[in-house]
């Protein structure tokens, strides 16, 4: 227990104490800053961290969490000092963290609805890209002559920024949702296809020769031999496609959407509501970070044989 207590003497906990101390400084903004919101938020996080630090035995994971918290505390401290505690930044353009949390709580139902709408569109277009690009990439990579030619076609279409499809998709397809799904599909398809073909091209020849010696059938060759061997490159393409999908969907929602976080940010930017703009930006960052975290965990699980 003494060792556990000694480990609490770190920069993260020191920054937490600094955060508490700056709350003693007077407010400089003319309107209510809802300081209690950010205090409750930070204290809750700190309590959870302390409980976790005393019960966990995974020191490496604890160290990572501690570093992330330290960076978070530093950002919050700087944010408060530059806004409500000093008035250095314009309060209309740069709301204090407590105000942002208050606005988030007020708009939570609408934010949840926007996140749900965005994620369903991404899921539909992204899954459609996966189930078409991976089999096509495996087949193209297997047939050397066709694969070499198709690789140039893939590079050509993959080099076109998918954002250029947005105006045509919105104009030609019957509904914005259909246009968004198409854009997500186009954004994800080419990176996944290119990565799949590259993965197949890089498979060691002796693996394929061994499978042929055992008279492995076509489907078994594609999905039981080539797919696992090319999986590291395929997952890299999937990760790239996922990142582009979020960028494209947000752009599409800002251009012609009526739902989603992109529309939320664009709608309130037209009214100069910078508090809601900050809320939207932070929510988008959190959502993308959480999904990326889960994707990385899935990637490590699928590639656990490489450890």
C-alpha cells in the first residue's frame, strides 16, 4: 500500500492540484461560466483514475492512462486561464470549459441523435465497401495479369479526392442519406481494394505453392489462405478508409445535410454560436477517437497470431 501511495506522487496528480488551485482565481467573463461543471468533470475523472490505480496490476496501461490524463489536465488548465480566469480571449469566440459542458448537457438529446445518424450512415457505406473491395482485391491479386492492370485503375480512382463526389451524389441521388452512403462507400472502397491487392502481391510464393500442392480449392485458397496472409495490409486499408469516411461524412453533412454532427456545427456557425461549434468539434473528436480505439483493439485481436 505504501508503494501505491508513493506512485501517486506524479505530474498528473500535481496538475490536478494546480487545477483546483486556479479555481480560487476570480472570474473575468461578464456572463455565467458554470465553473462547477468543469470542477465536477475533472474531480470525477480523478477519482476514477485513483480507484483504478490502486486496484490494477497493469503498470504499463496505468502509465498510459496517467499520461493521457496529465495532457488533458494541462489543456483544461490552459483553457481556463486563457478564458474565464484572465479574460485574455474573447468570451464570445472562446467559451470557458464550464460553459461548453453546460451547452453539451443542454443539447445532449440532439447530439445523441446526430451521432447515431452519422454512425449508421458510416456503418452502411463502410461495410458495403468492405464486402465488395476485399473479395475483388483477393481475386485481382490472385490473377497476376488482371491484377497488374487493375492496380493502375485502382491507383487512378484512389488518387481522386472523394470529396469531389459530394455535389454530384447530392444532386443525382434521391435522398441525402443515399448520397452520404455512396460517398462513404467511394471513400472506403479504393483504399481497402488497393491494400488487399498489395497484401496478396506480398504473400510469400512458398505459401501459395504449398496450398496448391495440397489441392486447395479456389474459395479455400481465397478465404483460408490468401485472406489471412494479406490481413495485415487489408486492415491498414480498412483503417485508412475509416478515417477518410469520417472526414467525408462531416463535409457532406455541412454541405447538404439536415442531421449529424457536421450539420450541427454548420447550422450554428451560420448564427455565430461558437459555444455550440466547440461542443460539436469536441464531440466529433471523442467519437472518432473511441471508434479508432475499438478498431485498433479489433486489429490487434485479428492479428494476435503475429505476437
